[in-house]
């Protein structure tokens, strides 16, 4: 079975290190349109049928940087089978901001929490099982630098490829209703699995994505109703709820060992 993987993550999360470990010397270099980072693709050392592409490092899937636009267009257009989201375990909270958006793309995802050597050395503990349950996808602890845990990635990728993706996180009721309204108005050429992502971004008034529609849709009134009701702009509403979700994940899954002892001193 041929599988294509896109490697996505924040800058400095260890993408290149992991990419090199996974592909060895089986890699070729090209260009991303308009972006200075090179486009690296390769086949897995352990399974030549699996192709992996290293995306530009990004913090979000918003339309504000070229890296973000290039990465999300690739994820939307290239029909990749699996997103491998590498997350810096030392900066879990910040990295999960991208993760929550990747999970909305309707693409099977495997999360690799990297830098676990540093996490452990610094006395932190990440509850991987709880994290996996909260995010609704496989989560693996790795150290790309020490080449630890990396072999498990391939197993998980094979398992989730071609699996149905289910929604794990919902926004508050009124926002969800508006997102659903927007989904219903989207042109029919947008595939089912991507409609939620499009609707959320259009709710945020993402002009780049609006321009990519085969047919323009008028949802301004829908958005303004919620903004008036919540007394905030739609993009902030989404961002705030994302951070609430992330905070609940961190509270449950991220612990400092001997937390009590430390807080007394
Ligand atoms: P990228 O920007 O996502 O491609 O990140 P890089 O692969 O360039 O890694 C950024 C830095 O983190 C480099 O100095 C790596 O050596 C280091 N690094 C990557 N993975 C690990 C890891 O698992 N543990 C530790 N301690 N350092 C790592
Ligand atoms: K780097
Ligand atoms: Mg890199």
C-alpha cells in the first residue's frame, strides 16, 4: 500500500531532524512556491512505499504568512493520506495551537511529541494516553535527536491511513450552528471531509480561502449576528475557544513531577 505523509509542525520542533532520521539518504529537494525554505521529500528508510514531505514550519493555518498559506494549500490540494504532526514537548501548549487546526482538515493524523529527552530531563511528565484520547488520534513520544520512538511512527501511520476522521472538538453552540450554516452554503466541489475546515476559516473572514472558492458565498450577516451577540470579532471568538480547549488539555495531560513539593518551596 502506497502512503503519502505530510510532516507538519512549528519551526524548531525537530521536523528536519525527524525527516532525516525517517528517510536517511532517500530524499530529494525542490522548492515551495514563494517560500525560501526548500521543499524536501523522501521515502521512508524502512518502507519505500511511504513518501514523506517536510512542510514549511508554521504556528497556525491562518492566511497571514506565505509559509502558512503554502502549507495549508498543500494539505488541502494534494490528497495526502496522513499528517504527521511533530510537536515540541517542551512547548506543548504553544504547539497545540497548530495541532487543533490540523485536526480540522479531515485528514488522518498521527502526533509525535518530540524532545522527550528534554521533557524527562527537566522533570516534566506528559500523559500520552490522555493526550491521545483528548485529541482523538494516536500520540507517540519520540526524541528525533536520539532516534528514540521513531520506529513506532510508521506503525501508527499505517493504522490510521484511509481511516475515517471524527470531530473531537466542538466550539460553543451558537458558533457551531453558524459553522454548520456556512458549511451548507459552500460550493459542492468542496469535499465533505474539508467542509468543516473551510467553514471555520470563512467564519474567521479568511479572505484567501474565500477567494479560492469556485463560487463566492455571502456569510457576512451570519457572522455579524454572532459578533454582536458575543461582543467580539469572529476570529477572536475562535482563537479564544481554541485556547480554552488547549488549556483543558494541558491541565489534564501535562504535569511537573513532584508538583506539590515544588510549589511549597
Ligand atoms: P525544524 O525547524 O522543525 O526543522 O527543527 P530542527 O530539526 O532543525 O531542530 C531544531 C533543533 O532542535 C536542532 O538543534 C535539533 O538538533 C534539536 N532537536 C530536534 N529534535 C530533538 C530532540 O528530540 N531532542 C533534543 N534535545 N533536541 C532536538
Ligand atoms: K530550524
Ligand atoms: Mg527544518
